[in-house]
C-alpha cells in the first residue's frame, strides 16, 4: 500500500475529529456544529473557507501554482434519525440520531487529504473541498448546486467516495456508467364505494381493485421495459379498511421505484400512470397517483472512472481495485453533481466490523444499522486517495 508520505502522522488528529463528529450527529440541514468544526479546521490550516453554501454546506478552496485548472472533492456530513446501540466512548450523545452511514468518516478522510495538501502542496491548480449537507433524503447536493456551487467554485470534474461494509479494508470498487440507482416514491389512491361486507354488490370494493393493480404494476417490469434495462418496482404498503364487516371506500398503495437510467424511469412512471388511470374504472372505481423523484441514478463518467481507478491502483495495487463492480440499487445524491459535471463515485472497503471498539451493538456493521461504526483505518487510505487524485489531476508542470 503506497500511502501519501507522512499521512499516518495525521491519523490521531483526524481520528479525534471523526469521533467527535460521530458523538455529535446532526440531521440534514441541521449540521451547524459539524459545519463550524470543518470550517474552523480548514481555516486554521490556511484554506480559504466559504460557509452557508446550500444551507449548511462548507467549501474550502486551496490554490497552488499558476494553473487555473480545478477539481472538486466531495464528502457528506449529515447523520441518520436512528438510535445508536453502541456504547463505546464516541457513541452518539443524542437520542435518535446516529452516524450510521459513515458520513463522519467521509468528512474525516477529506479533511485528512486537505490537511496533507496544505502541508506539502505539490500540485498546480485549484482544489475545492466540498462538505455537503443533507445527503440522507434532503438532496443537499442539489441545494448546493442551486446555490451556485459550480459557478462560484468552478470544477472540471468532481469526485466522491463512500465506505462500503463487507469489502475488505485496503480495497476499492467502482465502475464506469451507473453505479447506484435512482430513488423514487409513489402513492396511489383508489376511490371506491363503501358498503356492508355482506352486500358487496351495493358498493365498489377498492381492496379488490388494489390487489389487481399491484399485480398489473409488476407487468411493467416484466412486459413493458426491455429485459436488459434494470428496474425495481416495490409495493411496500397497502392501507385500507377499519373493520372486518365493512367494505371500505378507499385504499392507498405506496412503494418505490429504482432504475439505472432516466429513460427507464420515464417509462416506468408513464406506464404506472396509465394503469392507475385506466384499470380502476374497469371496476367502477377511480385511481390517482403521486410520483416523487428523489434522486436520479448515479452515473460515472467513463473517462473519470478510468482515471480514478488508475489512482487507486497506484495506492493499493491492481488486485485490490474492482474497476467494474456490480452496481447497487441503493441511491446517492452525488448523482445531482454528476448530472452537471463529469466525475466518479466509488466505494472504499470498510471491512467486516471487527474494527469496532468494545461496546458495539450486536448487530452487523452494515450501513444504516444501529451497530455500525466507521473504520478509522480508512482515514489515511482515503486521505491518500484524495491526495494522489489531486496530484494526478493537477500535476506540476
């Protein structure tokens, strides 16, 4: 493993920051303490700091040499509304809030890279360190973009990374093209006519209509889209009725849709709309749908993905980089940045959970799990990735 020279000397300092952030988790757009801590560290290291970008976002800018070329490096800062089950010293001190996805670690790795670059600074150009709020459902990336992120801080390309439990420490994974799926939610309302359960002919049963519609929705996946275009349509809730002897007058159906392309998402949504409007009237009922697109698919630029993979291979060797990994159907709002800038999103192995201090919960060390903790061994490796990427992207002439 070819870490940036001297970065291990920063381990204890950055680890302390990471654990402090973990102990004080903040939910989306409430990252005031975290943002202030990040801004203070960057400023103390001589980095130009802009706060309040997209709400609670922070951007640090570091210039070296004479080149006007620039690159953006992004980390997310927010936590999840989850009760932590760990009891080690840096466990969350706030009920119902926890860093269960490792954003504290992502922030720490980017701080490690920023600190090293201020000390050694062997690049020619401009680096923007982007500390983003509200990844967990708040679309903080889009909020920063709408607040002029890339106009105020021009970037030729933008890069992000996420820890991934189950992948060994010392390994990376990425792929050109889609690496994470879109995320959309829907709610369908079936309006029927209530009646006594003993006299169903006097009403219009929305439960019956709902069961037919759920089956029909799956025909979109099996019969409307091309088999090679990936999509998942999951009905996860059906709500209707109040007691056993009454046919209700209304039923609601809720769920999610995930795809790897906007074109497939457009197809699924349009077919759902047609089925919701056309199937219930066959039973005498009516249907309506609210379809909300949360995050688009995360799609890596092929050139920048190859570039990122080459940086990773220099760090850990070719055998420890999966440059064509299997995409995941989970979603990520870094997708908004990749819609407007070429770039690459990748995974860094977080291990199997054996790194956790005594006092961890009994559950697996998986993302969005109350027993999760970020692996601090990743701080020098992730920091070295950011360092080498900057050196390669903005080389000295």
